[in-house]
C-alpha cells in the first residue's frame, strides 16, 4: 500500500457505483493515469477493492482506516504554514469541537488559514479536495485519526463509519 491508494479508494467510494474511468479518476485527484491504475491494483491486492463489482470493499476499508491508517501512514507535524484546514480544524469536526488549540493545515499555497502543518497522505490531496467537499471531509477525518486526541479520534471514527456504511456498498 502507498498513501495515494487511500485517496483513490475514497474517490471510488464517493462515486457510489457511478461509471468511472482510470483517466477521469486520475484527473480529479491530481495523479497520473499510471499512478491511479497502480493504486487500484494495490487496493485490489490488499482486499480494499473488488474488480468484480468495481467498488471498494467497505468493511475492509473501514477496518483499515479505523485500526491501521495511523500506523501505516503516520502524519508528520511541521512548523506553522499557510494551508488548507484539516483534522479537527476542518469540517465536519470543526462544527462539533471548539478548540483553543492552533489550527492544523495541509501546506497549500492557495490555503485560507495559517496553522500547524500536517503532511497530507499524498501531495495532491489539497488539489483533489478543492473540487470535492465529501472527499475533503473524509480525508480531514482520517487526519483526525492520524493525529487527534482520543475525543477527536472517536468522533472521526463515528462519522467515517456512518459515511462508509451509509454509502450503500
């Protein structure tokens, strides 16, 4: 598994069974077609994607996100920078948690906030999230699992589970 695999499998999940092509997924996520194809193949090998249904395996994806992602892809915390809010600084957690802590952001030149920088799972994530609010929320929730305290992690887990189970797959 590579970090970009999570970006791709979440993008496929959010398509909710609509027709898609590798090139369309690549374009919307800022990856090359070959990187996207490789990510799908790795997700298939790891049991997160079914080539028969062309859909993510939500039970496996839920288990990996909740129990494995923070160990497989730990976040690097860096100095304050301008960026795009993430973790509990971004929706939906920012609507539920009032924090006196400094904001957490993915470094991004077109970002709207300044805060403690968190390495995104993959460098093109801010680009992919600008045009896809649902993808942004899921990836911000994953960051809450990667760096959050117990309360933030638990809330993020509940929302992710609700989203995955509610996706109809």
